[in-house]
């Protein structure tokens, strides 16, 4: 089973443009992410896929493998799918470009889902982590997920799900952590199907997979990586790195 990592890397991030080219301990954020993915030794190949000449050149000049997107894309899955269409791979792992501190244990759990899936019933695997405080549950920036008894995703929403109607019953809330592992064919199927009104309403790409009958295995983790979305996050990452 050939497993590759794809690191989608946009230069013009809405909240922090150019964040992937910021310095982190003497190297750019994107280079740190690439090197961490390589050092994990989980992948047969690691690629950065980008719409930016600046990022493309940054990876190539340091000996990495970069791919250039030919189209404009609404989401990371589309960007990765275009890139992998002609690459030999069985499993494609989406590693976030703005998370330079690779969580090897969590990524290993995702890969194990497919290694243990001899009947190939699972199309995608992704991560979830418990959330307990009300503010985080109510925050629409935190995508929530509910699953069946086998930890297969039933639905994702920016609203609190499930709705806690009966206060006498204990309820658990889970935040979706946007790290994915795909069977290559599931990724290509996604790429060649249009966005639905439901996906467009919630702005959650996982919904498209569910609407087209794909099985998403959710893996629980309590180890959440440091993502860099703001200048303040970058300072936190620099302190952590130091």
C-alpha cells in the first residue's frame, strides 16, 4: 500500500496572508511542515501543492517536491485531487501546511484505519477531539461531528450537534480536526462531483463525501497540533519551537 502526504499551500490566506513564508526558527513555516512530514517516516512521498510561485520555488530550492495547481480551487480536497490524479498512490494524507509540528501519533492512527480495512469499506479517515466548554461548542468556527456506534461520521455542522434537549442525559461534543486520509479514488470522486447546497450552506467539504455515500471513519485524539492562523499563533509557534 503506497501512502503519500500532500500539503496544500495557499499564499493568500484570508486571515494571515503570506503566513507560510514567515520565519520559524530560521526556516519558513511551509519548509518546517514539509521537513516534519518527511521526518515522520510515515509516507513514501511528500508533496507540497500550491497556487503560488513563491511557495513553489521555496520548496524546490531546498530540494523538496512541489506541484503547481493549474486551476483555482474552493477547498483543499480539490487542490489535492487535481495534483494526485496522475500520481501512483493508494492512500493520500492531507497534511495542513500551517501546522509545522506534525502529530505523528495522530497521523499513524489514520493510516492504521486503512491498514486494518481489508475489505476496503472505509473511504476516508479523519480526526475528532472532545470539546467540553460551552463557548467552544457554540463557536461556529469549530466544526462539530456526530458518529454512529462504529465511529463512522453521520454529519458535520457548525451548529452544536447533537442538540442537548434533555439535560438529564450526558452528552459528548466532538470537534472535527481537519486532517484527512483518503483512498485515492474517493478523493477523485469528490473532485468530479459538484458542490451541493448543503455543503455550500455549512461551508464544510466533508458533507459532500457523505451525500455521495462515502464512509468516513472518525478517530478520536486528544493531541491537537498548533495551527498558524494569525500573527499571534505564529508567535506562539515560535515560542514552542524555541
